[in-house]
């Protein structure tokens, strides 16, 4: 929308650049969250008298410190991100609309789950099968559109990071693979939303890294790096900047002690969007590096379930996801969050190292 306004006003060309619109998207997302945060939290408090149900098998301290805290704070993030994208991104770009729809649908699934948790006061609301069905159908539609808009030679390729111009053509197998990337990332981010500020900080780091990658792929900068030039990908840098700004603003209210939780409303949507961006810039494998902490959270749950079932009820970790394992070892919540964020920053830097200069 800003592009249209700038064109009408004959504004200087630099105002229409992806770089400047990234700058604008960041601050629009940040300011919207900070401006409406207290009001939204008040509304959530009013409608959620008992707050989010706390796992009884979780750390005992959570039953004391987190009880009564409202959830669905992701509404604040998603609303700010979508407004920022619609204001600052190029609305003729199909990737922009795919991003908005992914945020809305996955956010809607998360909202329904959060709503049922709050109203029924149970930690388990929607069935896993129901959520996965909605997630995979949306991922299929997103991947189909993204693949159609890709350069024909790169439509079904899987790029290998850190290796010059090396890719594998997966043919039609690429579509289910990309669907798993989107849905898997959505649920991995969701699992990380268990400590005050953790999912928000990890999202800031991951989306900042992918903003750089999207900028490199979708602008003239692609000439200088070993990346696939994708004309539509540049606008995803704007969208990622909006998420970074919104999540930083959300941390004002979500840092320990949290006034509001992101909930499935935010975590499922942000995770799906992160996976979608990775598909759009053809860096699905690099997502494993940059989102390494998310991967660690998801793998810890899978290993815990596998170990429990095949060892007669024994546990590999004291508790899963793994951030709770460290809490059970005696680490304070703030220490777990800060150390996980440090690891995330290191992994993001390693991920960006894949953008090797030609």
C-alpha cells in the first residue's frame, strides 16, 4: 500500500526499495504491538478469568508463577504483522498473499485450540489428527502456489547449503517434502513456547536471519551470493522484518514474568510462516541450522516418546520439551531462556555463513 502512496506522491525512489520498506515494516509491527498491548491483554484477562491451563506434570514452580496468565497473545502479534505486511509489502506479489493466508489459517487453528483450552480448562483441546489435517491442507495449497511461481528450473529442487550451486531435483516428491517443512516447523515453534519469552526471542533471531536471506535472493544482491535468484522473494524480507518488530514488541509483555502467553495462536502461525519463507527462498535444509533450537525442542519430544514406549516407561529426559529438562536440573527459567537464545544466535550466524560471496 505504501508503494502505491509513494507513487501517487512521486516520492523519492529510495522510499520504494525493499531495504526501506523492511525498515518501515519493522517499526510498524513494533509500534502496533506496543500501542495496543495493554489493551489486548486487558481484554484477554477479562475473558479468561482462569488464564491458560498449566500442565500439572510440568515444573511445580509454573503452577505458582504462571497460573492465571492469559493466553492467545499471538492475536496481538499476528494482527500487527498482517497490518504491517499490507502497509509495507508489494501487494501484487503472490508470495505476500500466501504469507498472509498461512498466518491467518494456522493462527485460526491455534486460536481454536487455545479457546478450547481456556473454556474447558484442559491442556489438551483439539485432537492432533484434526490439527494436522488442517495444517497439511493449508501447507499443500501454499506449496502448490509457491512452486508454480518459482523459476521452472528451480521449481522442485532442494538446495544443499554450504556447497556452491549444488541442488537435488526431487520432482513431485518436493511437494510433500515442503509440506512437512511447513507443518513440522509450525509444531516445533509451538513446542518451544513453554517459557516466558523463549518462543518470541527464538522467532526474532530466526526471522532476522531469513530476512537477510530473502533480501539476498529477491533483490540485485543475488548476483553477489551463491543463492537462487527468486524475484518474488524480496518481499519476504519485508514480511520477516514485520515479524521481528512485532515479536520484539511482544517481548515487552512476554518477558519474565510474562503478562500474557503467545499461545498456539501465535506459535503455530509463526512457525508455519517461518517454514513457508524457507520454502520460498529454497533454503529448507538451512532452516534446520538457523532453527536448530526449534529442531532440538521437537526432537527431544519425539525421543522422549520413543524411549518411554520402548523401555517400559523410562524417560530419556527428566521432562520434554528439552527446555523443561534443564529447568528440572535446577536452571532458573531466565537462565534457560538466555542460554537457548545464545545458541540460537550462534546457529543463525552459522546459517548466514552459507550465503557465500561469489
